[in-house]
C-alpha cells in the first residue's frame, strides 16, 4: 500500500525545518573546554579555529546537527549544534554578575559619597543661611540706629543753627551796648571836661575880680562901747 500524500506532509515539514536556514540568533559555546570551528558541516572539513567555552556566536543556520555561525571578529564556520547553548555559561554569568555587583558597589560607594557631599553642602548652606540671617538682623539694627542718629543729627543741626542765630543776635546787641557805653563814656568825659574847664575858668575869673572889689572895714569897739 502506497502512503498517501497527507501522510507524508509531517515528514516533509520536519525535513524542511531541518534544512532551512535558522533565524540569526546569538548562541554560546557550552562549558566544554574548547570546540572546533570547521570550514564545513562535517568532521571531514578543515578546522579553522578553536573556540573557548562561553564564546558568543551568531547562528546563521542549522542543518544535520551542525550550525553555521559567525564569531565576534567576523569569521564564519561550522560547529556542532550540541555544543551550543542559548544562555551564557555559568562561569560567564557569574563573571557578569560579579562585574554588575562590583559596579553596584562602586555605584553605591559613589552614591554614598554623593550623599555625604550633599549633606556637607546642606550643612554649609544651613550655616551660611544662619550667618546671613544674623547679618540681616545686624544690618536692620544698624539701620535703625543710623536712622536714630540721623534724626538726632538733624535735631542737633537745627539747634546749632538756632544757637548761631542767637549768638549773632547777642553779638549785635553787645556791639550796640558797647557803642552806647562808648558814647556815654565820651559824653561823660566831655561833661567832666566842661565842668573842670568851668571851674578853672571861674577860679581865674574870681582871682581877677576879687582883688578889685573893696571890702567893708569893720569898726573897732572899745570896752566903753559895750557898756
């Protein structure tokens, strides 16, 4: 009995899948120490390179247990598919994990340093703010005192102007009194001079006149006249 065409379909599908080029994907060399990269898909082909475990390979196609791959440096060849795995080997994953852990630790140290720096900057800013607040308070007090001093200065200036005006007025009054005193002194001196001149003139006049005036003679009385 000849098999029907429908019965052969699954077999043909599997055959096509095995020979069709596989979609390019990254695969990794398994934990074997080294595998061979050959020029073709058989052990009869020439070995072109030895690949270490964990080497990432770009798979172009797979057929008959062989995979057509490209190495990271661009070399093409064939390797046995059973030596390929879909994920990095444990050692590679461990190395990656250790690198990531080291990066995290380094990043954590950096973050801690940044946090410490931020704390220091924050403390400095708080200190600067306190200093500025103290300076602001001092400036406000100085401004208040300056306003008070300015008001006092203005009052003193006004008082000085008033005192200067009074001094000028008093000086004028004193000058007037001195002028009046001098006038009176001059007048008194003139009066006394006139009085003195009059006395002298009168004395001279009397000295000239009196000798010429006859004086009455007094009669002598005897003792008989008194009886």
